C-alpha cells in the first residue's frame, strides 16, 4: 500500500528505518561499552552519554535558522554526517577527552536531525498526506529500533570488538542515509526570507502553548515509560529483567501495528481531539500502572496493558502533531518552528527521567499519580487550545480519493 506518498518520501523512510536500526542496536550498550569496554568510570561514562542529549538540546534551536536558510535536505545531511562522525569517533575513543569530543559532535547531529527531518518530510509530502508521512516515519522508527535492539544483543556478545562494531554500524547507517539524500532527493525550493526569526515564533502564542503542552506529554508518554516504568517494574514489583524488556517491545510493536490506521482515522477529524485522546490514554495507563502494585500476580499483566495503551496514546498524539506544526508555520520559518518543537521533545525526554527518579524516591503513588494528573491536564490544555488556532488548520485534511 503506497498511501499516496511520493517515491522520494519512501526512500527517506528507508533511511529513517536504517538510522533507527543502528541507534536501537547501540543505545542499550553505550554506557556498558564506555565503562566495561574502555575502562572509564561509571560517572564519566554517564556524563559522556548525557553529553549527546545535552548538546542536542542546545543544537536543536540553532538548527532552525540553518534549515530556513539552506534547506531541510542540507540540514539533514549535516546532521547525519555529524552523527556518523561522532559515533565512529566513539568506537575508537581510548581516552575520556576523545570520547567527550565525539559525543559533542554526535549531540550536535542529534539535535539537528529531528527538526531537519521533520521539515524535510513536510516539504516532500503534499499537505493532505503529511499525517500519513509522519505515521510511516514512526512505524519505521519503532520497527528499526526494535530490530536493532535484538541485533545489538547478539553483536555485543562478542566483547569489545562487538561493541565497537555496534558503534560503527550506527555510524554507517547515518552515512548511508546521507548518500541516499544526496543522490535521490531533490533540493526543495525555499520561499523568500521572512524577517523576525525566533521573535515571530515566540510571538505565536498558540504555537508556544502547543510546544509547552507537547513537552509535558513527551515527559509522561516517552520519558517516564522508557526509564521510570522499567525501574518501577524491576525494583518495586519484582519483574524479571527479560519480562521488563518485553514491556518495551510490546510498546514498540503496538506503535508499528496501529500508527498508520490511527493516522487514517484522524482524516477529517479535529486535531486537538486526537492529541487530547492521547493524553487521556496516558492518564488511564498510569493509573493502571499505579494499581499494578496491588494486584499481586496480575501486576505484570496490568503493566503490559499499560505499555500497550501508552503506545496507542503515542500514536494519537504524533499522528497530528507535526502536520499541525507544518501548517501553523509560515513556509520561510518552518525550520524554526520545527526546531522549537524538537526542543520541546528533547526537554520532555530530559525532564521525564530527571523528575521521575526524584518522585519515585518519595512515593510510588506520588510518581504515577502525578503522571496521570499531568497527562490529564495536558489533554484539557489541548482542547482549550482549539479556539486560538486558525480555522484552516484545526482539522486533518482528507486526501483525494485514490491516495491509498
């Protein structure tokens, strides 16, 4: 099923899958490689890995003007090359100084890639098909990440040489992606520059509110579920590590299975309602997580249902978010809008584990009760946002008949 997407866009999706495959293979073993393989202290290993995310937070907004000036394809190429060089550098890092330098390069690429890639997808997809393009990219990301994790475990079993191979594999996927973009994807036409830059972005109050609400949903739906939920399952409920891994797999498989159908479901429907449903599903899932501690032998089943529900909530949220951003943004400022939304993603991902670990030290009920409350409040915020959005962007467009 082509879903009506152009050939160039499908080639970009293949690149997204390859990137996710490499990243999924290396991610669980980054600290293991630096600590066990290279002999760095655990604290240093954590700081090196954290540098990749920290630099990404800084690089994301800096990328916006570059996208608007040089085009999204050029920005994706730059981000991909930086990631390739950074991870290749980490593969051969024998000193902490070298590893930190490579992490800075990789972090800069990481911060650039998300907004540039989102802008590129919006440029390549007709407006009525942007939600489908976003859905396919999410499927490719989750499928690649899941397969990469399985591949990484096999390769890492070969010791230091295997761990180095994972970093080089990840670097190679980025370089391959760059080659595809350079050879087969056309450079998109750029509109006339618009004065104001980020002042205009920050002056768009509905968009700023959307970005802030998105950060809350990312913190709860992605940050907490990826780091805090497994920690809770392992330490508080006593779930075996292998079963903890299956919770993450269930989430990823759910996204692969339902993202495209939910994207098609969104056609002709109010975008804020779709995102609010995502927040409401997150809230219900975390109430179920909280109840799991009192369900005895059924606790793991409750966690599994919650992990699946969170995956469904993710799909409702992401099916409409980036297409909405693309339509809110003036064409000449789309890079800055996407970069601002990318910053909200990185902020949410950082806040989830930081705040979650602190709350978990105090109380399980406080942790997941706060998650449910935050998700519910974000859902209400989305609904309240609709009257402030331009009427033309409130609904997901319906593709013409014959588009898949």
